[in-house]
């Protein structure tokens, strides 16, 4: 299935049959459902929605369909054009808009696109809100505006610069220290909007920048998920250029990875760890990440006499727990930094500025900074499901088996052992059980995963 409807939006591959892929009809239908929900939710006579897109090849087409659908509903659109997910998120409250849509399939390959939906705070919708939109779309309960009540399109291409200014004004961003460090950085923008906005930010910070794949043409030169196996080119170029580090973002610029000066991955899990180390050293408090993120963040919080708590997987869940705990820093182990002093959304610009400030203050190489953190290794596996398998019963069985250990069941089953952990959860988008393990060596993480897989098969009788 290449059209995935979920509470966080709709995503799919371009082309094909209606209802099976993200066709023009599906884009219009879902934009209509969002606009209709917004009208019902806000009760305001006149609504405004902020729209931005990444540089995908299908972006202009989907963008025009969505913008004009909202206009047809009588909703005014502030059109940011080429943008990033965090840029749209900060634009919504600054414009006093009623919602926002980011047209991006995030780290998915170029044939994918998606509508990510925001509320009036510029934050992702709750599960209940997303479910209502799906119901409206299913019923096709749309009521379009008459000719005298159509919405207007207001173009505003200033928000990338506004976003950069917002980041530079953050109290913990020390632009002078970064300039004094005279960093040289290689940037891989995967030929999307990150290739525009990250070099602009670095230029403002006085950083010498070498651009790699920074042409926003939507032709991704490698798989756009910022994982080690996709980043051979930048790892090589960092060494060749004798750069201090490499910076990699995904197409919509909410995931951030670093390359050390020796061409080795800093580790996506450690993006949040390093930024949290700096933030907690300046503003003591609590930290939050999701259950599948590294235990290293809890160690860093403890180092700064702070607390740590894990949420269910999903950005909206991380944000909810951060607000509840008044956390000063949070995010996800996929390189997503959420810094409430800026806004409640994953933001690679904020992550870059805080990381470079931290690195400048430490006055050490990136590899040395990475070596200063607790060493953990992850193994990520999955078990394919068949219709006959009772997943809930399997998870209950595993929970019972390890009831003497520290267990959380807020999102599948997470079992915390003294030296390692395992997280088992049913995927929202695929017929699989995800099995994440973490330990102090890669071998231990892999062995724990294999043991747990065997135990799941025994519990399930397969």
C-alpha cells in the first residue's frame, strides 16, 4: 500500500490510482478535510493557513492543489513557497494563523510526498484531531465557499530569513564564540530546502561552508534518510576538505546528523545528547525523548542533576510530555531537536546553532566531543506479522515473562535491564513488530535482539 492515512497526515507515492497512491484527487480530498475540520474547530468566520513545501519534484503540483483547495473553502493562505517543516511551524503563531500544512514526505524517497498538519500553535495535531479529519475525508463532508467568499493567497518568501533571525536571537546561541572558532563545515542538503537554509544560517554565524548537494531541485542524490549507509560522499568530503565537521539534514530539515572531522558518523542518537549536554549545563531541568531513543540522554540529564522521562514514540507524544514536565530540552533519537525556548517542533537550525556553540565553548574536535559521551549501541530489527498472529497477546506474554524487570507499556512493551533495554512495538504503518535494543557494545545489542526474537516466536508459537 502506497497511500498511508494516519492521524498525523496523509502520505503516499505520486501517480497511480486514486485511493491507492497520493494522486491529485487524494491531495484535494485530504486538504478539503483539513480545511473543513479547521472551520468546525475554530468557529471563526475567516481563517488563515500557512503553507510551505520541501523541494520534491512533485512539490509544486501538490502545493498548487492544496493551496487552491483551501482557497475554495474560503480560507486565506499565507504561501511560504520553498520552506522547511520548522520554518512553517514558527510562521503559524507569528502570523497568528489558524493552522499550517507542510508538504513533505520527510526522509522518504523522491516518489513520495505528504501533507503534515499543524494547529494554531504551529504544532502537530493530536490523535483525536487527526482521527476527526480522517472521518471527514472518508465521508467527503465538504462545503465549499461561493464565488464572493473565496480565500486569498498571500505570498511571503521571507520566512527562511525570519527563521534564521529567530535562531540567532536565542540566548544560548553564542554567535561570537562560533565566529571566533573559525569552523569549516561541509553541508549535505540532499538537494532540498536544507541546502538553502543551512548554508544561510552558517554564513550568518561566520562559518566557512562547503556545499554538497545543496541545489533545491528535488533530485535526491542518495536515500534522503540521514543514516551512515547513505552518507559516504559527505564522510569522504569532510576528510578531503580538512573540515571541522559535516552537517546533514533530511529534505524537510527536522532531522540532523553530524560527521566528525575524521569522516566518522557522530551518530544521530548523539545529536540530541550533545545539544542536551549544552542546554542542561546552562539551564538545569528535565529532558524528554521517546522510548526508542538512547539511554545516553538519561545519563547526561543525571550528570547535570536533572531528570529524564521517556514518552511514547511520535513527536506529538514527546511534545506533550515535555510540556507536562516543563522540560528544557527534548527530541527524538533520529536527530530531532526540540528546544522549547524556540518552539515545540524538531528543528535542525536550532540544533546546528546550539551544537556549534557547544563545540566552540568546549574547544575540542568533534570526535573528542563524541568520545566524551557514554557509549551505547543500538540494534533495530523487525518481525513480519501474519493475520493469524495476536500481537497484543504476544506483547502481554513478553511483559509477563519479564515482570520482575522495570517495564513500561505506554507504547508497546519496553523492558529496562541494568545494562541494556529492549523496546517492542507494533508499527502504525507496516504489518510488523519493531524490536529496538540498546547495549554497551554492538555485539551485546545484536545478541539481545536475537534472544528476544526467539522468545517472541516461542510465545507466539511460530
